């Protein structure tokens, strides 16, 4: 999996990059369908934001979160992406069809 972290009108420090990398990797490593992820950290007026695009096999997920500081924005982003990934995994599992357990009658 490729993970890219960049900044928009914000200097990305090593500590910030490490924090974002650890959070996103913990999130996407269990999902084997993840091809790559791109995280953008930035600032708009008084708010800090984090946005991410995650490419899965056959689908692209996007989330954006704002916070008073970048660390809070990253935490919000990870929460949103977690919900999207779980939902995608549940839908993908339902789509694959019935399991052998459902035929035990």
C-alpha cells in the first residue's frame, strides 16, 4: 500500500507526518483491498483540516474533517474513514452471496 501525506498552506513536520502515517496505517492495514491512500493536511482561515482519498479495488473513498488543530482533524478523519471502510466491507461481504452456514437446514 502506498501512503502519501502532503500539506496545503501548512508545513508538515516529522512529528505530524508520523502521527498521520501511524493513524492511517492502523486503519487500512486490516483491509487487504486498499491500493493506496493520499492524505492532505491544510489550513483554511482559522480551521485546520485533513482530507484523504483511499483507493480500493473497484471503489474510491473520500473523507474530510476539520478541527481546531491538525491532530484533532486527523482523528476526525480516521473516524470517518473507519466508518466508510467498515460499511464497504459489510456491503462487499453481502454482495458475495450466502455462506455455507445459510444452507444448514
